[in-house]
C-alpha cells in the first residue's frame, strides 16, 4: 500500500527458529531496507477485544512486531483516502514498517494479552504524536 506516493507500509514475513529450549524470533537487522536507524524499542500490550485508537506520529517511523498473541492494525491516510486492515501475531509472524503521518489503531484478538514491539527511529516525544478518540474513525473488524 503506497502512502503519500513515496512512503508505504511494508509487511515483511519474519523468521522463527525452533529448538528444544524454546524459540528465537527475528525482529530487525541493520542491513534490512526497513531499518531507518534506532533510537528506542518498547513493548505495548493489548487485552482481548480491547481497542487502542487513534493516533499518528508526525516524525516517527515504526517497526511493529507481535511476538505473542494476535493483533489487528488499522491504518488510514486522509490524503490518499486509503485504509488498510492487517492482522499479525504468533501465527502470522511479520513486521509492519509504518511511515509517519498515518493514522492507526489496534485491537487485541487473542484470548491472552498480546505484546507489540515497536522499534522506532526516534525517541518518545509526546509533542510528536497526535491523538483522536475512537469515534474519530470507524474501526474495522476482521
């Protein structure tokens, strides 16, 4: 999906490695095209059937990964009038690289709490985020 003609959300399937002791889950390498520097990594959680929406980052490029659970992400770009509904998680282990200026929200689909990792190219700055209430946009269901 192209946003603003040159920016786009990138969906990249990630590798999982199994061993008798547990799993290794790939996230992001400096050598990958989606790597745009690294300033901060943090986890968010979302409970079953809960929705966190709407916000957009003015500068931050996000790299979103769901190593535990399943999460539905909804993205919206007013300029292009584009909507994207993407589900990632344990069964569909992917990374979403999201450019700035895209409105987004997410919903927990797993019965257990889902974990979302964001590897970002900027550090958290509350002045860099715009927020709107859930009723701002219709949240699509899977």
